[in-house]
């Protein structure tokens, strides 16, 4: 008897029980304390699983499954693990009925094809790309299950505006063109999308100007001042006058560099390195504002929107290297100063300002917003939606049960078992609302047996209702990815019959010779 497969299934059951309560709008939160003592409070399935320390290969596989789902489509990280674990429970029943693992795997792959074809032809609703109201409904219903569900309208507007800016650039690369700034203090309602760049920097001299209209900007990644030698140098100065000459030479060099910069008449100089005190004083006298020690990534984004070129040496600076911004300003928000560069001709980057009462809440809002942005991006790519609230899962269940009746071989039992596995999602949604699941699930199945495929669970109060009436929808590409990945992962784990672990070289007996 092979004991590895039951072992894998028991691990899957343990993982499923951990995150089941985090599904739906009435979900519970998990408090995670990592090895450093940091506390994270979240209901994000991917975040919870990746903080779990496990050495078991199946546990690691489920964590990786959730991580992949988050990277691919940004949503459904909890659903995919619950479904994968439920399918492994189905496998346990099938193995007890003496079904061969390869026969089960073959049926699983056929179920994937059948389920996707059914969703495409019978259940998917095509959206008009210009109909933002329908887009908002879908995004809002995806966010409503998160901690920021109360502020779903604001998060939805931020996501749509961000993707609208990215689409105008002809790109959907969120990591490259979107910067997220978290500001501790204020209300979430103050959050907004800035059509430009904001960096957490103040002017380098307290008397420098903090605001410019139509500012010309020089971008540098070199130091403004006397550069230190690479090798250590020792000077033996015997006369005080010689020491004064050395200091004077250094000052003259700094003034020479500042005069080169002044010749281009810039309003602002932004550099990744430091600026000497003498250079700051001289540039302040000339009416030039300096921002120093800016991150390389921020400097790159500034160069994109201003049209400037980052120069590595002041002597190589040319007029064509200057950038321009419609508005440059430094403002104080809460207790810190922030630099704003906006109203640029090249809209090649945007910044999302997130306000929140505390650092922990801000971190959770950021995770929820990242999911919302990914959902919006997928919706723009593939504008098709499916009914939410467990309606899609029960529609698939109904379809598979009918399909099983037409099968003439013993695969009909596999189809029926998988169909039963799909009802775990509406069942958990009902249980998380705090109402008995058996009666509500029976009523829901009754509707679906009468071809009412859009009926599902309203996760806020547990009512059974047509999802089209309350506007609860799921993104088509997210649901397809969930079904495919969950069944494929279950198939992969089912095909494992032995676990082979390599021994470290230190544990090799002395009799064994290394070749």
C-alpha cells in the first residue's frame, strides 16, 4: 500500500482549514507573527500562506500555487488553495474506490477543457470596453471581500485612473511605471492618483525656493563638490599658507562646477549623490533649488516624464539634457516634506498616494490595492466576466453532473466527485456569513437545477439572489486560472508515489568512496 498520497492529502486538509475563514466579504483576519517578531494582520490568502514555515513538499507546493496565482492575475489566491485541497480530498475517495491515479489525472485534464468551454459558451458576459460602469461593478465586487471593502469605490476609481494613464502610454507594466507612496496619517478617502511623480525629499537648503512653474530640471548621478580620491592620500603640509592654498583650490573647483550648472539656467537640480555645503550655498545665491540623494529608480522615472537625461558628469552636460516640468513644488504632508513633479508633457509615470491611520492598515490597503490593479489590468485585457458568489462553481457542478450521466465508462464517478468538490466555495461563503450551510446550499442547488445559473450567495448577509441584480461578478481570466491551476496542481500531487531525499555529504558513511 502506498502511504505517500494519503500523507499529501492530510497536509492539504491542514492548509485548507487555515485559510477557509478568510474567504468572502465577511471573512476573518489572521494575525501573523514572523520570526523577527513583526506582526501582520491580513486576510490575503497569498500573504498568510507565504508566512507559514513548512518543510513538507506538498505545503510548499500549495504556497507556490497561491504565489503564482497572485503574480499571474492578482486575485483568487485563497479560492485556488481551497479548491486544490478539496480536489485532493476527492482524490482520497477515488483512490479508496480502487481508481488508478493516471485514470483520475486523465479525467481531471478533460474536466478542465469541459469546464472552460462551458464557461466561455454559456456563462461568460462580454463587456463593452467603453462602459466604465460595468467595469466599476466588477472591480468593486472583487475588492468587497478585502479589508478595504468599505472604501471599494475609492480603490476602484484609483485602479481605473491608473490603468487609464498606463493605457494612454501603451503599456500595462505596473511595476515599472507606477509608484505607490504610503503616508501615515489622514483618511483613506484622501488617497488619489497623481499624474506625475512624488518623492519623499525636501530641498537641501532651508531658504531655497519650494515652488516653480514651468521648471527646467537638471538630472545628475554624480556628486556636486570636490570629489575624493579613490586611493588614500597623505599630505604633509608644513606651512599654514600652503594649507590655505589647498582649501582655496577646493573652493575654486566647487565654484567652477556651480558656474557650469548656472550657465544652463536651471530652476531645479536633482542628483543621486551628495552636494557639498559650499555648493549648496552658492547655488542658493543663484536661485537654484537642489534635491539630493534621490533613489536611482526615482531619478529614472523623473527623466521619463520630464524628457531629461541623467548625466554622470557635470562637464558632459548639454542643453539637450535638460528636462521640463509644468509644476515643481515641495509640500509638507503630516510631518514630512514631499517633492511633487507634475503637469509634464510626457505622461510616462504616475504615483498613487495612499493615506491611512497606521502603518499596519496602510500595508493591508497596499496589498488590497495591488490586487485591485491586477484585476483591472486583466479586465482591460480580457473584458469578460462571470457571476460571483459561488454561482460559477455551482453552474460548473450542474454541468459536470449532467456530463457524467452521458459517460459510458467508469469515469462518470470521477466527474461526479469533482462536481461535488466545486460546491466547497459557496458552502464556505454561507458558513462565513454565520448561517447554517445545508439548507441554504440545498436552496441554491434547486435554483441551479432549474437552469438559474446566475443565482449565488450574497456574502454580506447570506441571501440567495441573482448576481446580476446586485452586481457581484468575477473576472473571467481569474476564474479560468483558478480552475486550471487547482486541478493541474492536484493532478501533479496525485502522480507522486515516492519522495526521494538526497543525503548531505557529511552524512555519507566512511566506507563510501567519493569518485
